[in-house]
């Protein structure tokens, strides 16, 4: 027998299969929206700030093409190229060279990082560099 019970069980399992896609689908949609907001909300940067082991090594305009040799921690070096309004680490003495394979940066808030050499290159906007106020809260 069990006709009604079997029908309820069949309907319940069908609904669960459809609902199983709701949460992952919603999460993917939110992630895509957040990604596009971040991409289009960030402004083009004006300069890059290079820090080595937490200390500012130098600040360079993105408007002036140049190459900078950055002496990293532990005696290893990085070579930073600023060209066409973009900054890119083009060479490094670190063993894994992950920093060399990162994409060039040009928008406010983007960073390049070389962990073994303790080098961080961060793009700053006009308002950030002039105000001197750190917007990060802890």
C-alpha cells in the first residue's frame, strides 16, 4: 500500500534536489556581484609604495616609466618595472618566484607580494597618499 506515503516521499525528494542548488547558486551570485563591485569601484592608482620588511623603501609615481631594484630581506633582490601606468615585479632572487607570476597592478588597493624577500608593492590613490590617514581598522 503506502500510496500516499510513497507520493509524499517522492515529492519531498524532488523538492530537495531543486532546493539543493539554491544555496550554492546564491553564494556564486553574491560572489560575482562582489567581484564586479570591487573591480569597477576601485579607482586607478597614482603611485606605488614599496615596503621591505615592514619599512617604507620608496614611493614611485605610476606616471613615470622606470625600473627599480629593491633589496629585499636576507640579501635577495626584486626588480620592479613601472610602465604604462602599471607596476610589475619582473625578476626576483626568491626560490619560488611567485611574485614574478602575479599580474601587473594599477588600481588603488592592489598589491604585489614577495614573501621570501618580505617585499610588498601597493598601489595608492591620490586621496590616500595626500591624507596620510590609514583606513584600516583593527
